[in-house]
C-alpha cells in the first residue's frame, strides 16, 4: 500500500475555486462528503472573517442547488449543501480511491491524502486530469502493516523489554538482565533492540503531520 499527499488546484469554473480565491483568508474544511449520480453532497466548515458573505454567495451560486446551516458563529459556519460540481468526489468515485477526510481547501487549493495500491493512485491521477484538476504530489511513501514493521525476533525482544521494565523510569531491568531473561548474548540483545527502535522511531516521525522525511518524487502515480 502507498500513502500519498497531493495538493490539487481546482478549475476556475468551479464554485469552490471562485469563492476560496475571492476570500483567500477563509478555509473550507470538508468534514463529510458523498457523491450522487450527477451531484454531490457535503458538510463543510468555513472559517474566516467574512463567512456571512461567503454563505450568501454560496446560496446564489448556480452550482449550489441546496444549502442549509448546521452551525453558525461570527467567524465560523458549518453548512450542508448539494453541488453539481463535486469534481473531487467524482474523481475519487471513478478511480475507486477513497479520499481521507477532512480535506482542507484554501485559496483554490485542496490538500488531499489517499491510501491504496499504486494502480489505484495512478487511476486517481487519470481521473483528476479527466475532470480538469491540476495536482502536485507532495510525497508518496509505502505503508507497511504493523505486523511488517518488526521481524518476529525484534517483536519478541521489544515485548520482553516492555514486560521486564527495561523502558520504565527508573528502569526495572538492565540490558544484561534482559539478555539473560531472553537467553541471548548481551550484544545480540542490544543490536536487536537498536534495529527495532530505529524502525519504530522512523515510523513515528513519518506519521507526524507536516514532517516529510522523503526526497521529492517526480511522478510516482504514473507507474504501478
């Protein structure tokens, strides 16, 4: 499985591009969305200094066929609406690649995260282009199942280390005592723990929001 983060530029003829660029200080956060056969339905939280004006323009926009308020405050509003131009939803539906929510749209650009096979990612790229959506790949990385992160031996040593109190503060077990408990050499225990800790810490850092530890990728969606 691969996980990709994309920045998608909405076409100028679409309402969300028009309103988000007209009000660049506002953020449109898609909380829930579902495509219909010809339209799409979404729950969106809009935040910014001019939310009242934005809602009025949404009501008057020909691509918004229905709109109701779910929550309202001075600088934030949550709206449920139907639109005839849910291009992201159609791209997701036709490629079979779910888009992870929420999706943030600011100043005409949407930040989207997806997880799936590389063939599905390639199909999503084709559908984005089909619907006139320009995209920029921020990063792509392979996602291993948790059972694949550590070898059986590494998992055994890490679990024993936790059970024996090696990671407690203060420690209830030394490295020597842990090695004796596992009936392995101290050097072997140390090396196995180090490799396991390396894998765990790197995975933790990769999963931190806004942290990218990979080199830029040219266009990995184009190949399986």
